[in-house]
C-alpha cells in the first residue's frame, strides 16, 4: 500500500464525521427548507448547529454569516464576484482588486475573469521565500482598491502570510479583505474576528471532512450579491437545497480538527523536520518557502540534477505525493515560478503533505523512496 502523503490535496474523512453524517442520508431525509413538519424542522436545526460549529471553530463574530457552499472554490467565487457586483449596484467608485501571485487558482481564475470584464486587477509578486513584502502591499492599496484577496496558508509551499498585518493595512484604507483558508482552517489557530478578516472561505475535505461542501463566512455589514439564484436559501446568498449530511460533516470535522490541532501540529512538525533531515544529505535539495511561519505538516522540496517526470514516475511506486496543486492538472506550478524556480526545477519538485495517519513508518518510507529514485536518476 502506498504511503499517503498528499493531505493538502485531500484528507481522509474522519470516521467520527462519517458517523455524524450517516443518519442524515436516509433516516432523517427531510428538506430543511420545508419547515412545515417536524422532520424538516429537525433537519433545519441540524444545519443551524453545523453553522454554529463552523463559526465557533473560526472564532467568527456573532453576527457573521456562514453561507454553506459546495467547497472553497465556490466560496471564493461568491466572495470575489459577489462583493464586486454588490459594490457596482450601490455605485461604489472603487473597483480595483488586489491579490498575490501565489494564490490558488480558485482565487486567481475568478479575478482574471473579472479583469477580462473590465475590472482592474493588481497581482503582487512575492519574495523568494513566498512571503509578501508588506511595504509593497501597503503601497498597492490605493484609493481605488475595493478588495484584497490573500490566502492564509499556501497549498503548495505551506507558507503562512502575515494576516494580522495585512488586515490592519486593509482596515486603515477601507479595503475589504478576503482570505482563502482552505489549507489553514483546523490546521492553525485562526480567529476571523480578532484578525479583522471580512470574508473567509473553507473546504470540508481539507480538514478531515467530506468532499463537496465548504462555507463562506461574511462579516456583518459586508454586502455580497448572490451568484446562484433560484430559491433564496442561505439568507438569499446561495440558492439550492442545503445538503444536510455534508454540512453536518463540515461542522463536525472543523470542530474535531480544531480540538486536536495543537497536538497534531506538534507531532507532524517533528515528523516533517525528520523528513527534511533525511532528505537534505542527499545533496542538491532545496526547501521551497520560508521555514517559518509555515504549516507544520508541509514540506515542498526541489530535487536538483534529476528529470521531474522520471522522478515522479519512480516515486509513485511507493508514495502518494504531488508536484503541486491538485488543480494544476500536471502543468508547471505557478507558485514555484513566483518563487523564481525554472520550469524544470518546478517539475522536479515534490510536495509532502503529512496528516493524522502519518507516522514514523511513512517518513522512513518517503526518505528511502526519494533516496532510491535520486540514486537511480543521478547514477
């Protein structure tokens, strides 16, 4: 069996989360929007409990809206397009959007779409360590900027952007801040209210929950126009019947993930360090992204002196790892390119994503597999 070290792409659903979801597939199958009989009211109550769990896990303010979506991709689209559309409807003169070159495509692609439709976009480069230059970020926050989109934790290199400082800069200039927290929620302490984040996106399958569900958290007072119409569910922001089992699973997963986060982060951080210590002596190894702050379960390396395609062909005999985002579909990583890596270096990069199931055996197997591949390709 392969050693699964691709937890940034997807995490296995927690058995306790599966158990929490199970009754809502068949035994309690009512539509939570009906509200005219007890089964429907019970389903609606389950949805509201899950909404509270999500808000609590992310330390959102009491008035923050939690809008359930199909995942972080939809949540990002709702946030970015919805904020701009609402601003246009009220005659807001600000229309410029601001983001970083290392954002996930679920943010970059909607922003590029808006740019093609006439809305100005600034994409800031990052430093070679993956962090944004705060002085450059501040300088880009001109009076025409409506919203800035900065992810909490990078899905490829695990770098944690300085959200507190970024949020402070945005608040001082009246700019809304959207944060894609798909890789951060449940993996680092994340207090939406304290940080001053206006919109925050999460995804179930990145935190040991089910695929096909996520949420957008919207601070009270932030106007968002719906992008899906046809029923008025989710406070009018996302039409369509709410998938009760999935939102129950999301709430349970986030609650459990936050509960074991301190222990898990410490354990996986030690395993990640052992993995790097086992790989670095092979020579020609580069760790991509700043050493800290970064996700404790992330290691992204470039292996020098080898062909990337051949490297991954050998590794997949023993390891489930990737060369970048699961959404890249095999194309070179734009994140690593933003750090200054060549196309060939990006292709010869490996992302290790550790998780709850990772132990000493998986780390040893990963070190042995990379060593054997490197010996063969360099020999």
